[in-house]
């Protein structure tokens, strides 16, 4: 999202439970030079990484997302719960299809 001279990136990652911290560190490293590579410079650059595992566990950095969403008057907990639900449902679907061939849509 870009507002005036500010860019905020929200990166959602769905790692395995044991990789939540590693996934967060990877995303921080991946985007660390992005501000310098922007064509139009901005005064404020925010990167918010939200990790929700395949079983719905939320990473420790979710507090940054909550602050951001609440500043925009969005229901941060509802968004997180919906992301958890999607992660769990998708994991279950993939599990159920594990021995079946995947058709091209």
C-alpha cells in the first residue's frame, strides 16, 4: 500500500511449524534492499512479515501486523483468523489429494 510518501508491504508466508522463525528471517533478508531499489524514493518504508503455518500457528511477529491493521481500522484478528482457516483447509485438501493425480484446470 502506498500513501503519499510511505510504502507498506505486508508479506504473508505459510511455512511449516518448525520453520516459522527461519521464514521470518528469510523474508527480512529478501526485502532488506528493496527500499534502495525503488524508482521513486519514499520517506517511510515498512515491511510487515506475517507467518501463519500450515496448521494455523501464527509467528511471533504478528504484533506488527496487528498494529498496522488497527491503524487502518481493519479487523486484524479477523484477518488473522481467516488466514489461519485458509491455511488449515488448504493443508487438509492437499493431504486428502496426496495419492491422487492433479488435474490441469
